[in-house]
């Protein structure tokens, strides 16, 4: 099931997206997160016929206005290895021992077609990060990976915007990213329930979904979710060790291999020291697409 939060006739609601229409579901739950807590295989065909609203007549909003927490993992080994190699650093053996994550700003949420408002310093090596995120749908603690799937309510595209110049200075203090990451976490345009996403599972949590990113209609990144080294089930086991997770917690996958300009620029500069780096700039249009979910589009603007 594909779900959307939307604005229609000055009312915010959510519903099920089918083809070019949307069926209102607001009489069944308060929002997408509470709906995911109740059902993952709900079928409107079993209900009385509802009015179909054309998608072209609504404004698609971020899937959620508020979430409990936001964690971002580091699950794609290709991305980690390449970024370390590009700065002449050896791969760290701990990557293979446990999945790692950091907390980001859960109050800085943007959605499809929202403008990404940047401060001048953000535009110094501004980057996108092509990711997918899960929405937790039930409470749990000390969850084993083999039981973790039932805690996943749905999946959405996640653009983890990064101000690389700020981030590189922060990381020298060995505490993790902060101001380089907390200004724009972009999700959407839709949430797809886990049953539909796992139809593309090929083995042990490896899900075959193509991931792409374009800037101003030029393709920069292409990858696949199946290349995750750590599955979401394994990430949930680590996240929930000794602590509770709750409905409305959101967990990002980390950047897919070749899924950001930092990685692409570093790789090209190793090949050619004269290579001119590409970074996002004011008025750029970023389009992220993930198979089965859709395309998340945003414009970069300068803070007024």
C-alpha cells in the first residue's frame, strides 16, 4: 500500500494512493504513523466506495509533521570504503562488527516540493545523500533481528542533506555530525508499507530496489538497496539493544554507494587531480527516485 499525507481544500489529510488518485483514510486513523500501527495490509476494496481525489488536485506534504526520533545508520559498505579511500584512510574493521548510527534533528522535516532553505555557510560544499528510511510501527526493546521485521511499518525516500564544509570541521572533534546535518531532513513523497517493499526481497533482508538521484535533470547517482551490508532488521537489533523503540521513530539506511557528491567528487579527483568538483548551489533542483516509492523533488534556496 502506498500512503500520502496531503493538503486538499485547505484540509490536511492522508490516504492511499492508487494510480493517479488518492482515497482519504482520515476516518480510520489520525495520521500515517498511527495507521501503520493498526494495519499493514489494509485493503480499501473491502470498504464502502469512497470518493477518489485526483493527485493533481492535492499538494503532497511530508509524510509526517512530527516524528519521535531520527536515527541515521551507516549500512552501505561501498559508500564507507570509498569515502575513506578517497581521503587516504584505511577501512575500519569495526564496520563489520556492528551497525552504527547517529541521531539527527527530528524537528527539521521537509517533504516533496518543499524548498530547502540554506544559510550561506550551508552552500559551502552542499550535498545530497540518497537514502531510504523505515518508520517504526510498534514499541519494543532488545529485539532480535529475526523478529525485527514486524516493527517496520513502512519505507520512504530520505534525502539527508549535508553541509560538507561544516561537517568536516565538526568531525575533527570525534563527536559526530551536528550543524552540518541538522538543517534539512527530507522525506517522501510517499510511504510504502513493508509488505509491498518486501515483495522485492531477494534474500535475508536484501531488497532489490533501484535508487537514483538527479540534479537539474542530470543523473548523478544510481545504486540499489540490495547492496546494504547491514539489513534494517540487524539495524533494529542494534538500535533496540538496552533501550526502547517507539511508533514514529524513523531510521535511515545511510547513503547508498555513489549516492552523494562527496563520494563522487573524491573518486573523480583520485582519477584526475584537475577534476572540478560539483556541489549543490542555489536554485538547483534535486530529484531522488526509489523504485516502488516514487520521486522526491526539492529546490535549493538561500535563506531570506
